[in-house]
C-alpha cells in the first residue's frame, strides 16, 4: 500500500516548511520559554507560523514538537504535559492546513532528548526509547501523516528513536541527523 508522502516524492521534490522556532522567536517568543509549550499558551502564534508556511507554498509542514519530549519539557516544568503538547501541536498544524485549504502533509517533528545515553551517559536507553514512544504516540493519536526525526547528533539516539517509531507505526519515518547526510527509513511491517 502506498503512502501520500511516497506518492508525492515519486512525482518530484516536496517543498517543506522551515524553522518553526525561528518564526516563533520573531513573533516575540522568549528564548527562556518552551517553544513547544507555546502550543498550549500561545496557540494562535503557532497556527500563524503554519499558515504562513502553507501560504508560501509548503507541501509539508512540521508540528511544533521538536523538543516536546519529557526530558526537554522537564526544564520548563512541563514533563507531565507531553501528551497534551504533542496532540495540540498536531491539531494546530492540521487546522492551519484546513483553514488555508492546502493539500499539505503534517510531519510530527521529533528532536533529540538532550540526554547522553548509557553506556556513555547516565540515561538508560530504555528511558530514552520510552520518551520517544510517548511523544510519537501522542502525535499519532493527533493524526500526523509521518514522523520526522530531526537534528540528532548521536547516531545511537537516532537509531533508538527510529526503533521507537517503528514500534508505534508502519508509516513513513524520515530521519535527519546533523552528523550525517539525510536518510529515509521506508515504511515496513511491524
């Protein structure tokens, strides 16, 4: 069975949006607050960023969830809001797509946890995997079209994230590391 992302890629390049955090900062968000938390506290600003990218022609937009895992959110006292933040982020992106009338895909953005995994660090691999499953599960409940793993500096952490995604969905997962060229992991049966 084909997926809309694969169909679009077969037809040619897919124009994606740009940095959400940069746009939120330009809209007045402080670097001292959780940009992911803005899904709950300033949803209109997040939706405006999505609409701007869609109106500029983006055929793929990312949810505002790059740092919406329990480890990153913990620094802002939001570790218990992972589910709400991720589901709301997906809803905001999907609603923006509907408002603009665009036939765009919504990618669930997942970034690194900011923790160093064992054996080099103190965070057990199982805890990192559980955090990714928690985040991805909420985005899938919200209706993302695909998962986008972004800006991983650790290949081990990225592979842990890919395994977590694969345990939750057979849908497309695109993985991009800042340590190596982009790779795409095709959909595969569980």
